[in-house]
C-alpha cells in the first residue's frame, strides 16, 4: 500500500504541475468573514483568518513580489509559485493522521490562491510552550514522532521539520504542517523533487535543521534520515525552551 500511495503522489503532483491546476474537488465554497489584512506575513505567503462552515480557519496565500522585471518574467514567477502551492495541496490532501494538520481545500479571492486548514489558537509548539511552560513536552514530542513516522510509512519526507511547522491542538496534540518542502521518497525506485523555494536557497529547508550530509552536499535530496536529524534538533529546542542560535 505505501508503494502504491507513493506512485499516486507522484502522478497527482506531476499532473497538477503540467496542467497548472488543482483538482476541482479541492475548491471550497462557503468561506466567509475573511480578513482584509493578513495576520502574519511570511517569505512566501501571508496568513489570513476566516470562517468555513461556521468554524475558524487559516488561509495561507501565495505571495509573489512584483520585482523590477518584465511582465513576462513576473507572470513566470507567479506561475511557478502557483505550481508549488498546487504541489503542496496535492501532497497534503493525501495525508490523514491525528498528528497531521487537516487540509480542507483551496480558496480563491482577488486572484489569490489560498490553502485552507483549521485555525489552531494555540499557535506553534514554541509559542504554546511559552504560554504553558508546564505542558507535557514528552507527549508533544511523541506526537511529532508519530506524525513523522506516518509520513515515512507512506513514502513522504517532510523536508522542513522545525518548531514553526508544528502546531498544537487541544488537548496538547502536536500537528505537523507546512508541506511545501515535502518529498516523495524513493521507496518506489524514483523520487520527485520539491520546488526551489527555500529559506536556504542552496539546499532547501531551514539551515540550522539541515543534516550534515545535506550541508556538505547541497544537491542531496531530503529523505527520512534528514527528517530524523531535524526531529532531534526540534526536540532540543522543545526541551531547552530556546530557539537554536535564535535563528541567526
């Protein structure tokens, strides 16, 4: 079964990238009360809050900067960004586990594509522990490990495990999120590289969480082993209650 799922991942991702479309079944209707200004701004997307079927949701939008280039170059960058988001949506939509943030679908507004997921008021695991220092940290880390094991069992490497990509639901349930760097592993004898969007353009992923072999060889793909290394770094941050080198 895992091998078959990996084949489906690759086929769906390639189809979306080729057609520059997401499956129609992903499109949501009934999203209301969308905020006009983003709650947070990221390097590759902004976060808005809204409601879907009466529940609070998070909208992660595509961000494409209008640089000093031609309209053709801007349109090409915009197309690549949408391809990357479509790829993330396909991979995320195939995941279902108690320690994976649920994927609701996609939503368009003002020609902007958004990925929709439930809103987690506790925020990231780092923020949660700041507010709840007596929380059960081993239990939270077990949840992260359980979600990571599920991904690996189904032929997917997360590719960017870190505190910012672990949210906390009630009661103290860790949820993995942000699959923009996820990678379908070579369990079927081939693999599919993710988009070249990264907080570290040379290698992909967050620098302080990169396994040594990936730093030494920037072309080395993300895999289960590099996830485990990042998980160890994440455990250190959770136990110590500090950001590694303050991300500097």
